[in-house]
């Protein structure tokens, strides 16, 4: 692989759209996801349109040693772009929710995303080039009642990305934190629904995954540290920034009850 990119959560939604954009720019791909059939479909779609190599890694990235296993399969490949996209959500009071599901969320958003970044980053530093994108959320900006672990884990991703972006100045490596709102993807509809999240009203969903991915991809290539797509999400983020967190949390709880 001359130029390679690795995308987690790549079988559908925004992860698949990132994979297509990377293929269009001539990157060979390593696609990681738990959905083996989805990965095969993604590879067929990509190889039909672009002449790039596509390596598939079917794995549950929420398992404790998943990052090590993924890296073990690609350690001889120079990764130029890493997109940490794998994730899922959960709805309900923390005291009543399923800890196994929340634990897997922490491993997806926090542990394995951080560990895979560390493992791949060493090679990027030695080569003096690389791009990393962490898919966080506008949820990272405020505590999230009824989705406490999801909001907290996305907050970690944002903080982590901003911190290492500062550390990596002058190395030729950029780190972009993507903070979208709700997107019309399998995450927002299927995954969330399977996680006891009631079906979300269409009006609350954001733009399509194709449009969000295209805008975020441009932001990553420009080396932006944080990117919040869509004007309404930027307004939302600004309001959360200026409001006291206690007030923002109360408002968000009312919004959550309205959505669900």
C-alpha cells in the first residue's frame, strides 16, 4: 500500500462515506467494523468505482484488546490517515441502563480509539506526516442527562483530540475533532433504536452522512483542529459555550425529552 487510510466503523453511514472519499483520493483502505457483510458490500462498492486496495478487518472494536488485534494485522502498513469513527449510543437513566452496553461504548469511544491512535501515531511521527480524525459530537460540549455515558465519552474524544493536536504541532501531523449533530445514518436510526433509544423524529436529524463526511473531509485536509458542520450546530455549540453548565444541562434535558 503506497498511501493507506484506516477507518473504524466503516461498513455504513459516515464511516463508509469517509472511505469513499479516501478511495477517490487514491488511498488504499483498511476498513474495520463488526458487520462483516456490511464490510464486504462496502468493498464491492468501492472496488467497482476506484482502483484501490481494500483490506477488511471484521472485529468487535468494543472488546478490550481490539486495538492491539487491529494493529497486529496492519503493523507493516504505513497508515497516512486514521479515522476513529466506530461508536454507538444508549438512551435511558444511568441507574437503570445496561452496564455491558455502556462499557462497550467506553471501550469504543475512549479506550480503543486512544490505544489505536497511540499505536499508529508512532509511525506517523517517524515519517513526519499523517492525519487523524476523531468523530466526536456536539454532545461533547455539555453533560447529557439520559445519555450520560455517551455524552461523557464524546467529551473525552474532543478533549483528547485537542490535546494531542497541540502536542503534535510542527510534526507534520494534524488531528481533527469532528463534532456533528444528529446525522441520518444507521447510528442515529438503527443502532440507537437497538440500544433502547426511541425512534427519533425526522426534524431533529441533521444533514445526510454524505454531506457531513464531505465537509469534514475537507476540514481534515486543511488541518482544522475542531470542525462543527452546519450553521445550526455552530449556534447550538455557541449557546452551550456561553451558558453555565448547570443551565445548559437543564435545557438539554428538556430537549432530550422533546426528541424522544
